[in-house]
């Protein structure tokens, strides 16, 4: 769902301390790039003396790999795929991790009256096929796929004590797709692993789903840029200051498909069965990457009025939405507290 639109601007560019050989806390940066979940994973760790930064980064990445193995819709042996294979037949025993993600997905489905729906995959598959063939889906095929999308037909039974449980899809041919939440959850798991290993300052960025742990060792918040949806590379004029917060962006300017010369967003509205229109990008800042990821998709579907009303009702959560007007102009909508996160881009 989310795109590679964030990059951490390490404050060595803004502060002389980080350029000097020795900062007061003597934390030195270690950065490594991995690949998983269809994107690049960039892990930046500032490790205090006595902590092996490289091993910490690798352990954090392994957490992301573990989530991918459980929740990939492309791996036929994943827990998610086994649930899809058993739709309308029987329940599937699942791990605590998948049970947790599905619980959170259900929460956002209920909160948004179905604008977020983890059973969206039949529609996603239909529109992907349309993109490959270059033909708009047939009305009957569209109606059939949409009839399989209903988050309320997910039945979960937990065993308690964090031991997972069973998950059933109550209608045959239903399919789960956790592309709107799993990557954020993977980032959160990686951050938790870094904490367990004693790391207090780090950034984990999984293609735009990002968590900024602690702050830069010079004491300032991390600085994060949001890509301008009209151009490849440059960031928007205002940067974000983040400390112990997550951010995620969803947009239509990198992931899309074309039919008859028209670009369609990769995000499908489960209520209409069709790709979302006019939303260039949505950026959400939240206490967890799981929530930021899910909310970025949710707001893309809801649009500016309903989306901002929702985000303003959620504590410690902010958003920015850039909407394409019929004349091609872009209009930016911000939640009530979003501007407090922003700082003038001193690098422009």
C-alpha cells in the first residue's frame, strides 16, 4: 500500500555535533538496507557503547521477514494464504502476530464503516488483471468480486494469553489482503526488537512505513521528509519532526495502472468496488506504524471531509491529505494538529 516517500534526514545535516568524531554520548550511526515485503527496508541505528549495531539491525530485519512469512498473500504456505485457501470451509490456526493484526484491521474496519476492509483482495485481483489486459472490468465481474468483500464475515476465535487462535472466512472465495496494515506492523515488530536489544535511537523505514525511535543523539527529534507527489525525488517544503512516533504515506503517483490511457490508483474503495480517484497522497503520523499504515489507506478511501473528521477524533494522531482538483491543481488538507509537527525545510 504505502510508497517509498519518506527519507530520514539525519540531523548531521542540521547540527555540527553529528559531524564531529565524538558526540557527548558517543553514539555512532549504522545504516543498512535490506529488501522484503516488495520494498526496500532501511534501518538506521545509533547504538551506545556495548551494543552491536549491525547485529541489532539484522535482528530487527529478521522480525520483518517473520511477519512477511506469516502474512504474505503471495506465499502459498503463509498463514494468510492458508486462510484464503480454506474460505467457506474451515478455520485455520494462526499465530499471535496474525491474530493481533487481524484484530487491529477489524478495529479500523469498524471505525471507518468499512472504508478499510482486509477482505479487499478479490477486487484488488480484478483490477490488477484489468491493468494487465488494458480493459475495464466487466460489470458482472465487478459485482461478483465486490460481493466477496465483507470484513464482517471474518470470524476470529482467540485462545487467550497471547496464544493466537483460529480465523475463518465465512463465504467461499473470500480472500484476505493485509497490504494496508502488515508492513506497518512489521516496522513495529522491528522497533520492538531494537528496544529489547537496548537501542534507544533508530529509524526503521519500510518503503514509506516508518517509525522514528527516540530522537537523534544530539537531542533533537528526527527530521523526516514527505515526497512531493508531483515530482520524483524532491520533498515538500515543510519537514516533520518525529520522536517515538510513526508515519506512513499512501499515494497514487508511483503505484498505479493504466487502462485506455487513464491512470488508476492501486487503492480500491471497498464500498464502490472501484479505484480511489483524486487523492494524490495521504500522510498519517500516529503512535504506531500499524495504525499509521491502516489509517493512510482508510483516509485515502474516505476523502478529505470524512477523512479529516475521523483523524481529528483520534488522539495523538495527525494527517495531511493532498487532493487533485478537476483542473489539475492540488489542494492540501491538514488535521487540526498536523502543523505542529512541521518545521521549515532548512535544506531548500
